[in-house]
C-alpha cells in the first residue's frame, strides 16, 4: 500500500520511448491564457497552417478552404465596433 499521495496524470499522447509526441500545432487541447490579438489585416494575410493552429488552440475544428477559415476566424475573434 502506498502513502496515499496523488499522482500526476498527463493527457498528452506519448511515444513508445516515453517522449511526448509533438505535432506542428500541438497534439492536445490546452486553453490559451490570452485572447488572440490579431487585426483584420493580420487574418487577411495569415497562412492556412497558422489559421489551423490558431483555431485548434481554441478547440475549433473548421473545414473548408483558406478563405472560409479566415472568414470564420475573423467572425470568431474580431469584435465589431
């Protein structure tokens, strides 16, 4: 019987050698600390891979072409005045 302590449990996927598996955008959801600070002009030129990573960070899965992803990101993260 152990001393009743708590063990830390990682939700990150691991490879066979015990190393954490890394993907380009991270392999697991972790709530970001800050709201994205991009302007409309930033979203208009943002490459698709970066849009995918940003949306994935916030737990949003968007399908479609890069223009649809841009439109979705702007509608989600930009506040209208």
